[in-house]
């Protein structure tokens, strides 16, 4: 298959085969998702050292989630217009800088800037969202489903690797060294991103059916009922994932579960989501995607009810991690596939980016409310039940989605 580079000329070499694109994209997803999913293990050591409440750390990560979401459609639009390579390089540098500066953050404001602003915007330019966009643009349709699942699973494998790795670094060398190591590893994204370079819009290889202006694409999407329902349902995914990622380690520690066990619970989430993401990537070719999404959200709600209704033990914690893992990022392949199905790939990065804004607004609220509620009431219970409610609502919201391309009677000029 011929692919093009992020420059104005087509690729003259054959090194960027579909396999190379998928492997490099999965490696980027692994690296970018790993440290971000392990930040919950820094809550207690940093809070103890600087005398912070959990609301301080929670607010910084809430900003991270929000800015990641707000930056995603901007990064996607730039990637759609000018090519992905430059966006990913800048994102990786911001991500690395945020982790390194987080090591020197001694005040809430400096933590907000490093862990919140820099990492948030860094993720918007280097996370698996743009990897999935590159897969959608560079790979043939028959390979996209499994590639989207593989890219999502790779992010989960990053969580599986970085959670125990981060705990080991913190226990043996301190949280400061752990952040420096994490930051250095993010620089590996720079050479890997060469394989995912996409052409700018002026290159003339945009199909006529996909030629649209930016404003027309947004108006079409937000006037489409199924897209709006998909975006609303994605809010719950962000709320649940962000709350669990940041507050579950502390929640387990409050109940006498060792930090090392908490690391393996988060790792179990990542490991089992490999199964979930790959399974959903395959399943969505045979089962309506809206039913897959509905089942995922409902399963999360049931698993959470069971988890908080019984005494917390090592077994129940790891079991919750395993069940949560199967549904963790498995919402991403059907969500991204539905966006591509409805609107094509021309503005895929942008339209999926706006869906991701909803996801990250949910993440902002999940992290922030977790910290505020705990400091106010000494318990996470109200937020757990809110997460359950959102899960049930999203399971219902996804059912009316129509899985079909949007009607375009007349091709519109770019």
C-alpha cells in the first residue's frame, strides 16, 4: 500500500508498510498512556511531602484532563490540515517537559502548570487519539478495525507496564526520580512518530466525497443526532476512567491495601483491557457498535456496584481491576469507528477530537469531584454512586444511534 509522508511529497521508500505503521503507532500509544495512567501513585507521596490535601492534586489532574480534551480537536484540526508529524513532535516535547517540571513542583500553582497545563496539552498532541486518527487515514478499511483495537490495547499495555514500574521507582528511588525517568521515556515518541506522518490537505489526495470545509464539517456533525448522542455517552467514559485512575490507589490504601497491590490492580486494568480492546475491535465487525457501547457502560456500572457493596480485599480489588479492564478503553474502537463511518476520514481527527472533549470534561469532573468530596466528607462513596448513575444513563443513550454514513446529496468544496 502506498503511503505519504507529512511533507508535501509522497513517500519514495517502502519502509512505511502497514505493519510498520501499526507497530510504531502502538508503541507511541503505549508510551503516551503509561505515565498518565500511573499519576495516581504520586498523590500520596507528594501530598505527604508538601502537606497537600487530595483536592490539590486532584485539581491539577482535573486541569490536565480538561486541557487534554480542549486541545484534542485543535491538535486534530492542525493534523488534518497540515499533517500529523509536527503535531506529535510538539506534543511529545510538551509531555516530557511537564513530567520533568512536575518533579520540581513544590506549590499547587506549579503543579497545576506542570501536571495540568503542560501534560494536558502534551497529551492532546501525542496520545493514542492521534495514533487512531493516523491508522484511519493511512490503513485500508479492512485493516482499520483490528488496528484501532490494537492501538487502544497498546495504550492499556502501557498502563500494565508503567503502573508496577512506577510504584517500584517510587519505592526504591523516590517520586522525583520516577518522574524524570517517565519524562525521558516520552522522548522516544519523536522517532516513532515518523512512521505516522500524514499528508497535509493541499496534497490533492483527499477523495472528492470527503472534500469539506472545517466549518461545514462541524455544522454537519453537531446537527447529526447520532453524533451528539455518541458525544454525550463518551462523557461517562472520561468521568469513570479519570476518577478510578487517580483516586483508586488512595481508596485502596485507605482500606489497608498495600501500595504494591494497588499497582497490580491498576496493572490488571491495563492487562485485561488488552483483551477487551482487541476483542471489541474484532466484535464491532459483527455486532452493531451501539450495542457494544451500551453493554460496556452497563457492565462498568454493575462491576462498580459489586465492588463498593462488599468489604475490600486483595482478591476483590484485583477482580474489580480485571472486570474494569475488559471495558476500560474498549469504548474507543467503536466510538472512533462510528465517527469514521458517519463522516469519513477527511476531518476524522477533528470530529473525534470534539467527542474527546466531552470525554475529558467528564474526566475533569471525575478527578476534581473525587478530591473535593473526599476532603469534604472523608469518603469517595458519593462519587462511586454518581459513576454508576452515569454508566446506566450512557448505556441507554447509545442505543438510538444510527450506524450509517451521513447523507451528502451534493459534494461541497473545501
